[in-house]
């Protein structure tokens, strides 16, 4: 039986530097769960390094404004978080602007899943992108996240490739 918290007023707000440790922990948990679903285990030392690196990214980019993030609190505890980083890519025929948004690190604690927490953060990100005039939004979605993002209008991009240099 899964524990469902008693419904209280969940509060959505923009993240501040004081929220970075929990958001970085959420980022780590997100990857641990993704790997777990694939039947793999993320090395604990690597997971710790990932969490630290994400915290450093947030410290730099929240201050500069190149990244914005939101959290949902329930009873004073952060239960969900997610962010968007603004990047510059080349203009293309669909969008002559170089402004692109990269949504990342959408995570909700297991106790608060299926309560539309990530959905609320996602729509806040969309509102932010629209007000900034951003037309292109990209993200990497886990297998579990793909159907959710498809319902929101995202489509796979078969013309994209990537290379990880080791």
C-alpha cells in the first residue's frame, strides 16, 4: 500500500538559492530512479558527484538568470522541483530566434506523485518561456516521462543526434 499524504495546501513558488540542496538531491534521485527502471545501478560516488555538480550549476545560473526553477512545498517540505535553462542555438526556418529553453530535472517525491505537482511546475515553465518570447523548448525525457510530455505536445526529434566524448 502506498502512503498518500493528507491533502494540505501545496504551494508553488520560484526557487531561491536556499532551495539548491534539495533541488540537487531531487536531480540525483531522478537519475537513480531512471537507472533503476533500466535494471542498472548508478554508482553512489558518481551520484554524489552528480548532485554536487548540479548544485554548482544552480548556484551560478540562478544568480545570472540563465536558469530558473520552481518548487512545490507541502507543509513546509519541498516535494517537487524542476527547472529551465535558457540557451542559444542557431536560428532555423521554424524559429529565427536563437533563444531556446531546456527543461530539466523535473522530479516529485514518491509520496506526492499523481498529484499534478510536476504538471504545475511545467506550466509555470511554459508561462516563463512564453513571456520571454521563446518558441523552442527541448528536454530529455525518461521512458516514464515520454508519454506525459507527448500529452503536452512534445514530439520526438528524429533529426537530433548526440555524442558523448569519453
